[in-house]
């Protein structure tokens, strides 16, 4: 999730990297809808964003947004490509920690209404991530 001018970057820097889960309630609308395919066990709404962040922060405690570009804002929509890195130090969707360094990307598009994120569309390269953790062999 993220929204408005620079909210995607704020989400990745302050929430994903910094662990400020309270910011999710500040940035997100109670009517938030996520159109991205959920992870196993991920609830809907703002609780789903918290689940997503906690899952990634526990699996990759040193997670960093290596790049957030390009970022585009058009009316009530914001979009960005994000490249994340981290060290696999905790369980991720049934795969035990490997100590592997990972790098994967995603695209986020959000719609903002009254300063809050109301919708998110995204695509995360989970195949690349799961290959790097050894969960998927190719």
C-alpha cells in the first residue's frame, strides 16, 4: 500500500524498512481494497497489509528498498517499481531461513482518495524470490 504524492516511497521506507505498522492506519482507508493476489493466510483490508509487512520483515529483518523508480503520479493514481533486498533469516511461506541474500521486484499502483489509499494493484516477482530462497527449483 501507499498513495498520493510519494506515499509508495513512504510506505517502503517507513513501514517495510522501518517497521512502523501504525503508519498503515494513517495512510490507508477503512474501505481499502487490495487487488493483488493474497499470500496464503493473508486477510483482506488494512489487516492484510500488516500481515504482508510482518511476513516479509520476519523473513528478511534487514529488508531494504534498493530502488523505488520510476514513480508516476497522475490525478488520484500513483505507481512505482520497487526493488527489494534482504537476507533470508526467518521462515517465509513454509521455507526455513537459508541465510541467502535475495533481490526481487514489484510494481505497485495505488488510488488515493481524501489523502488515504483506497485501492492497490500490484505484482510481486514471487517466483524470483522463492527461487532465491530455495523453495522453487528451476
